[in-house]
């Protein structure tokens, strides 16, 4: 066999090998199917604002995408004991974006949801967000192809319903500040009067369940009563003084035989945080 024929045979074998290699490797570099989601919708937030054991608070997660998507809907899965609440504007079963249910390509928007952290949750935890959305096909102001809005009408747009998930960390740190503040520290009534008065309280950072109030030792000539003839008065809005909220209790002051003057009356407050708690404050009552 001549050297020339040997070299020709070797070259042909090499060419066959290269073609075979390309055929094997081609699937790894193939373009995404026409129906695949090319919007690249994704979460930007990896860690939310911190919450405290016993706190109810709104947190948010920022999203972005390469192409415009619509009909945005997010649901949240949290660990056992952590309660998730959604905005009532959508019926309470999910949350959407702040501006609308459309995430414009290359911009940012956020979803908000409320988490109620139990007092037993003392370490950071993770929530999983599942977001569903729609990518539509149509003309774009920048072109006449089949591209989705934000895709410059280049004919490479995708359409259909898609979803994406994100795992986000919620830091947990100890609460600071007082458990509550008594906003009504003084009241003025008429001697001989008989009527209900409000004593207001502002919640601290965390929620206080079973919040109730009763008055201690009373001056001569004064009696008090509580709604429903109970032995104490609960909050007007709920049994829980939610952190950061303001609510009040109603107490009936029966001052039929009370002499005019200024009196200091103990206020006995009971509530449940990590455990049952009691606290005594004072109310300055002026009868004129």
C-alpha cells in the first residue's frame, strides 16, 4: 500500500469519527424546545426582613424576569406552626405583585404575604414560594415577530402557563421593647355618672393572646362592671392584641356615690405570650 493511499484512509476514518462525535454531542447544545419557558422569571430576594418569636408581620420577596409575564400568582409553603396569610384583595388564597399581576420584562416587582411565627420558633426558617404566570405571544412595539412583550419581537418568544419556585430564608431574632403600652393612663368622669369608658392599649413587637383587663382596689363610692357581666374585660377587636396594633377594653364606671377628686386605680392585665403573664399598671381617674 502506498503512503498516499494510507494517508487518505486515515483522513477518511478521522472524518467519520468527528461526524459521529458531533452527532453524540449535539443534544447537549440543542436549543430549548419552542414551548419552553424562556422568560427566566426568578426571585431576587434570598432573605426576608427578620421576625421575632410570637410576631405577626408582612414580608416581601422581589421578582424579576427577562420577558414580560402576566397572571402572576404566588403561594407560600411554611414550616409547621408558621401561619401564612395573603392579602384579602385577591380573596386570601394567594398573593400577586404589588403593581399588578404583570411582571414587565427586565423590571422588578414584589409579592407580600403575612407570617405568624409561634413563640416556639426561635431559629431562622425557610419558606418555599411557588409562582405561576402566563407568557403570551403577540406583537411587540419594537417588532412584528412572535416575541413576547419585552422580547423585541424577534420571533423567539414563548407562550403558555409556567411556574417557578424559590426558597427564601426568614431570619428570627429576639423581640425588643415592651410587650405593650397602656395608652389611656388617665380618665375624667362626672361624679354620680354611670357609663362605659375606653382604656386603650398598643401592642409591642409580638402578639399577646387572651388579653384581658380588670381593675383592682376601687375608691369608696365607685363600682365597675365589665361587658357581658364578666369578671374582666377583653379587647374590643379580638382576643389577641396583635403586635403593632391598637385596641381597647371597655369598663363601666358606676360613680353614683363617688366623691369628686383624683384617684389612682390599679389595672390588672393578663395575657399569653410564650407563657401566661400578668402585669399591673395604674389608671388615674378624676371625678368632677
